[in-house]
């Protein structure tokens, strides 16, 4: 039977376990590994792929679970980082493990209470500060993309986000991009108008569909919105699950890995 790396090559086109999870490499922290696994698993989970892809999805999903199991285990990861090999006979990769049950244990379905609790912990935290500064650098000061990228923000948060960025510029932590410093007033106004229109659209749609505030209602609303907005909210919920729903206390995120997004 092919080993883990051979199966990674077969299903993901690489023998690099970090690349399978979309990570940069050995510097990835535990939280990044968990989030990377969650994002990729949502794409290849047997319950989430078209019917014609289900036959391949199961072994692919199992392979992904084994990659995660290796990288999240300190001893296995150390061996892989140092020697580039994995212990195929070890307890971590035992063949009789039910990888779908393992996945469900890691990522329970979140509730609106979970999201609210996360927001209360995240907003104003060191993690949020790092995310804002990273988004600023990633998008070279483009506030449209920064506001779409940072978790838990609405147009009402823009003054606060701008203040964080300006403080980072003043302290020399980040460069002063003209895109941010000299942003035209019209662009700010247009951004606020779009945000207000989207909020009104969401509220109107909730009324039309008779939706409440539950997570299932939220999912129904997401599915009825435009594709690009759906993807943004899907990404948000994925990040919440990956960051908030784990069996151990969540790790602080490494500043070097923020997606261009939730």
C-alpha cells in the first residue's frame, strides 16, 4: 500500500505535508495547522463533493486527516521536520481510525453564541491588531480589501481600524502606502454606501424568508445571497470553526498567515 507521501502526491500533487494544508512550512503554528486542515477538508469532505467525485473523496479525505495528525503531533512533526519522513506504523497513522469521526470531534457545529463569544474575545485583542496590520501590508493599504479581510468588522468599525493602522505607520511598524494615506473621500463614501446597502439587503431578505437569528437561518440566508458574498460569509464561519471549536485552548495565530478574505 502506498505510503502517506505517495498518497499526498497522488491526491494533492505534492509530497510536502505543509503544502497539502496550504501552509508556508515549518514556521506554521498549531492554530495555522488546524485552520489549514479545516479549510482543505471542507473542499474534499465526502459529504461536500459532487456525486461523481465521491469515490476519490474518501481516500483523499483520509489522507488529509493523516497529514493533519502528523503535523499536529509534536513528536511526529519533529521527525518529519528533521528527516522528511513519517512513522507509517505509529499510533498516529493507524489504519483503523475513523477519520470522519475524528474530523467531527475537532470541528463541532458552531452556534451564534459561539460567534458572539469569539467576537467579544477577538475585538481589541492582540490577535486582531496583528490581523489588521497584516491585512494592511498584504493589500498595500487598500481599505476596501482590508475591511473585507479582517474578521468581525462592519463599516462602523472603520474609524477604529484606521486608527490601528495609523498608529502602526506612526511607530514605523508598517510603511505608509499612498493608497491608505491619500485615499479619496469618495472611495470612503462609496464603501460605506455599499456596506449599508448590503446590510439592508440582508435584513430585507431575512424578512422575506421569515428567518430568525439561529445558525441554520444564517446558513439559509448565506445560500440565498450572491456568490461572492456567500463565499465571504462561508470563509468567516470556517475561520470561526477553525479558531474557536477545538479540543484544546486555541493557540495565538502567527502573524505571517492571514488569508486574503472571511
